[in-house]
C-alpha cells in the first residue's frame, strides 16, 4: 500500500537534512508506521463526517506595490496560492473496510520498524 504526501515528505526531508545517519535511518524505518497512522486518522475523520475532503491548490493574482529603480511606485501582479477544501461523497461502508485493513496492517508495520531501527543502531552505533 502506498500513500503520497508530498508536503509531509518535503518536511521530513528538511528535518532529516541536519540529522545524524542514525537519526535518518530510524526516521526512514518509522515512515511506514507514520503513513499508516495518518491514513487511519484520515479514514476515521471521513467516517465521522460521512464524506472525504479533497484539498487542492488554486492560484490567484494579488496586486502589490512594486518600485522601479527611481523609487516610483507601481501596481504589480503576484501569483499566490491558496488551499481549497471540497467535500467528496464516499461509501462509508467501504471506508470502514479500508480502516479495518489499515488497523490490521499497523502491528506488522510496527514490527518491521522496530527491526529496521535495530538494524540502524547496528549500522550506526550511537556516539556520546
């Protein structure tokens, strides 16, 4: 099962850029568990609400004040983005089945994460 969370992955990339090799390895080991937990939270919210929420990014033009080389002000357009949330109909029974499968997969993912983290510690023994 694969879930794409580009913003989250970007955030993790920034955080792990300053991390030690051991910390990066353990973070990678725990990523599947984190992904499953986010999916469980999303599915629970969908079931509670009775619908899913689709998020999209929409651009819009914003007019700002810019200045030329002679310090004269003029109006200049800037493109900005906002997140728009739209309700999406879903099959609650199917969502419950999906949630059940996610919860069923979580213990095995935790076991894999523990094993991988132990491997990380063997590869990169903690210093200090």
